[in-house]
């Protein structure tokens, strides 16, 4: 297989959406192969207005510099999004969890609130 290096320009989510109005409510999904923390940090303004965020999280370290689940949770809590559970998960052939889609929500009920 032939390989070659290409240059790709990147911008943060906040700079891409600067000056644009999004219809609310909206959700942000991250599936960025190890760049979750960088994408989240570059989208803090966008995420501050989101009701939901879905993040694909790898359990095993697959990428250099990959964020841990704990780091992702802490960063999303900074913009008011709380871990609310998993939407789905994928397993390795030997039965371990390989990765999962973690859901974060802005108005997640606290322990003192009813979930009716």
C-alpha cells in the first residue's frame, strides 16, 4: 500500500461557529480518534450552549496523547455537561469493552430530583 503525507488545515469548533446562530436545543458529537480533549477545549463556547454531547471514548490506549475518560468528564463538567450514561458500547473479540459512546447532558437530574 502506498502512503503519503498530506497537510490538512484545522480550526477550532469555536472559531468555525463564531458568529453563527444555532437552533436550540442542539447536540454535539465527537468521534475524533484520540483528539477528544483537544476538540472539547477548542469548542468550549459551542459546548456551553449544547444540551447534549456524545463522545466516543476508547477504553484501551489506541492513540498517542489520547485523553482518559476522567479527563473528558472533567472538561465537559467545566461547560456544565454532566456524564449521564452510555448510549452504546463495542466489545473486543475476548469480551472486553473496546470503546463506548458516553452521553453528557446539561440538565441531568440531581440525586434530590425525581427522574419521572
